[in-house]
């Protein structure tokens, strides 16, 4: 959740998901912490189509934590476009399946 709720001004803009994967792997290897990495997509949270079934894709975080009933109003727009996946490779596959929708993908 911390990666999702971090201040957006700290996000690092990258050109491709593979670049993000390389950065995350280097941070892990060196024990340097976390980073929020995003591509230059516009997020229209209410218009996000569902992702196709991909092994390792858990689903939309907003729905997994209870949706409208469980998420306080100020956090809804932040959490709606978040897709939860198991690994960085699944994150890239999810992004490649719908690169146009601008969802935030977290592991």
C-alpha cells in the first residue's frame, strides 16, 4: 500500500516497463529501498477496463480490499486504477496487455 499511497511527486517517470524492472531489481540488489515508477500514461480511473486473465495477476486492488464499502472516499481515486500482481514479469505482461489504460501496477 505504501507504494500506491506515496506522494505522486516522488514517482519516477520511465519510458518502458523493462526500465522500471531494471531499476527495481537494482534497488533490491543494493538494499536501497523502494521507488514508484510510472510510464507517461494518463489515468482515467472510472474508465479502466478489466485486465485479461494473466497468471499471477491478483486483480484490481480497490476491489480486493473491499471497494466502495471499505475504502474511505479520499483514497478511492488513488486506489481505483491499481492492479495487484505477484511479480515484476507479471507486471510487465499486465502492462503490455493494456498499455493504453494507464493503470498503476504494483507487486
